[in-house]
């Protein structure tokens, strides 16, 4: 991993960007942040909910194996 990749992986995404990256709807993302399992990993900044690209990648790798 180079420095640019590390920066990209740590970039914070909003719900729309996370949904597009995962290939799901914004509704699905919201449900898996607040109520349904498996829970998506989030970064809370005040009232904002953000997602790290690297966390979403790990989430996909973890649950794609099941």
C-alpha cells in the first residue's frame, strides 16, 4: 500500500458514497448502521455519520466469506 492508497482508504464517505461503494441502497446502509445485523462500522462526528473506505472494504471481505 502506498501513501495515496492509505489516504484514500481513510477518506470519510457519506451514506450516499458508502451505498454506491457497497452496491446497496442508502436505505440499506442506514438500516445496517442503526438496526440490522451485521452492523456497518461508522465514524460519528457530532450528529454526522461517516464511513471509512477501509472499514467498508474489511466489512465486505468479512461477510462475503459467509
